[in-house]
């Protein structure tokens, strides 16, 4: 009888050991889920939203029948103009923000906005409204009359020939091909700022302009639509006039981009819809600026940061160029301006257009609030050194100050420290003059009037060169968005 083999006890099969999972924080899971939803929504709903709003854009044809245009470069160039149109501004807003008066139907602001081909850099070049320009031959869009090219202020090209003549004139002057045209008026500007919840700006000193009603104390402010409009329109807040206004416009635009890119608007289809509706409902654009271009611009702005945006004003060669029948104009520096526009054509950063060696301390020109050309000075000799008054007068005049050229002797001949005597109402001029006289003392004298007095002391050594805040720069001054602070 066969013997059965001994039974072996089978061990139950081992179940696979589940790895110990670390629990993710709930906030991380929620953030990942939310981000996924937003991205999907931006890709689908975002396109639908923009497509539906595309029909709201008022169309113009600034490129009609244009010939002999500059060769296309890399990247995208948008001509952004701000007009003084105020048809849709309410009477209350007109009174509150000083928007009365008849518009000149011209451009208050002219900028070339260049978006790099890789969509990672934005370069903005401001073109002064009073720039001397010569229009190309053109046909009047209303009467059909043909006009020869003639001298004009750049901002008047819009009044004479609308968007088309504006684009043609800018292209002729810069040799930069304009790909798209975007026109903003007072209403669309205020709506855009309001829908973003306001824009932060910072000023190191008070800004007041009785013409626009601007009244800002020093410090940081969040400006809503109307106040923002006052800020970017003010030409009389300092002595630099239109050049100072362009600087404020650049600062404001940098803050506007930072607000749009840092607040999540571009990743939120609902917020993006509200902003887009506010902007597109009151702007004019060329026929090619549509859904795809808006989405491209939106995607590009998601990668923008203050450090990837740069701003400059076209270099000026001559201020106050009088032209018969036109008035005072600004003449661009042909060599230095060409460097800036070549950077746009070649899709290069603006900073490469203006490499400036750092000046030595003695060569450095100090920036001051008021240009020396606007400051009138009477010099007095407060020492027993013969000829000192004449020497100080000549040195100040050589630096640009409007001296009387008639230095006198001070009643006191034992002055050790040079003194700048001034009426407190001209304190900014006094500070600018004192900056040119190292170690000098400021002494207020109410009732003295607009002519400042310099009493030269035994400590006088030299007059340092100074310039207004918005000088005729030897090169284009390029400012990155992250360098814009209190100014």
C-alpha cells in the first residue's frame, strides 16, 4: 500500500504591502486642482469670451493703400495712441477732472510698444507729441484733396489725416513697421484702470497741477480712473513739461502691467472677460487686431514681469526749435534715435542701444528739480576777495543759470559759507541752485521774489553742472519696470 507523502502546511499568500503615503497638505491639493481648472478654463472659455467680445471693437483701417513701407522685423510692433476724445465723459466727470474745453482731435500720447518674438519682453518707446515731423504726401480722407509733405508737430498728424497719416508719419520717421494700431480715449483709459481696481504709483515729492486738478502729496497712492487720468495728463506738475509727463506715463504703464500680471487677471477667465470688455468696448483698432492677437498678447503678458519690461523716450537733440506756422517743437537726435529704433527692428533690448560709460564724480551731472535755464540769479561777493563775484557769476552762467551778469558787493564782507537766499515760494528753484554750489546754505527771505540771490563766501570752490529732471539726454535713458519706484 503506497504511503502518502507527508502533508505540508501551506502558508497563506502574502498580501502586497501598501507603501506608506505621506498626506499632502490640503492647501496644496486645492491649489493644484484650482490651477488645473483655471488653465482649462482659460484655454476654452477664455477663447470663447474673447471671440464674443471681438465684435465690440470699433475698427479703423490705418494701413489702407500704404506703399513703400519699412521691411517687417521680428516681434510685434503696436502703435498705441491716446487721444483727447471726451464725447462719452459725463458732465460730472468733466468738472471733477478738469476735462472741459474743446478737444483738438489730436494725440496726447504716442508710444511704440514692441513685443519680442519669444513673447518674453516688452519695450516701450515714447514719441513726444511736440516732435518736429514732416508728413509724407497724402490724400485727405474726407475731401479727397491731395497734400504734399510738409512740416508738422507729430500729434497734429492725427487731426489732419487720422490714424492713417499718424501711422505713415511714424513709420517714415522711425523706419519701424507698425503691425497693429490701438487707439485709447479718456473714457476707455478710465474704465480700464477702474476695472483693475486702481493702479499704485509712488511720488517722492508733492505733485500739483492747477490745469488738470492733480494734487498728490508725497508717498504711495492707488489711483482710480479719473485721478489716474489727471496723473498721466499733467504737464505743469514740474518744470519738465511734456517730457516729465511722458516719464509719468511710462511709470504708470509699468505699474499697470504689473497690476494686470500679478493680480491673477490673466489666469482667471471671468476677470479677463471683465477687463477685456472694459477695454475693447471703448477702443479703436486695426482690422487685423482680433481674437488671435488678443490671446497672443494675453499669453505673452503672463510671462511678463517688471524686470522684463523696459521704457524709454526717443533721444532729443534740440528743445524749443521754432518753426514758422507751427510753434515750438522738439528735434530728435538722428544718430541716437536711430540706435533705439534699430533695436526695435532687430528685436533687441533697448538697453543695448545706449551703452553709457559711468562718468567720474567730477564729470557727473547732478539731476535737479528745476532746470538751470529757468532760474534767475543775482550774485553778491560776501568776501574781501576781489573779482570773486564775477567769477561765481560767470561759472553759474556757463552752467546754464540766468544770471544778471552784474555781480555786486554784499553789505557783509565776512561771509564764510556761501548762501542761497530765496523766496519760500521758489524753494524748488533754490534747492536746484544750491545743488550747483557744494556746501552752500539755504536761507529763506519772504517777499524776495523770483530772482534768487547767491552770496559767495570764502568756502566757494566751484559750480557743479546740474540738469533738469527730464534733460536732453546724450543717450536714450532706458528704465526697466522693476527700477520704477518713487520719483
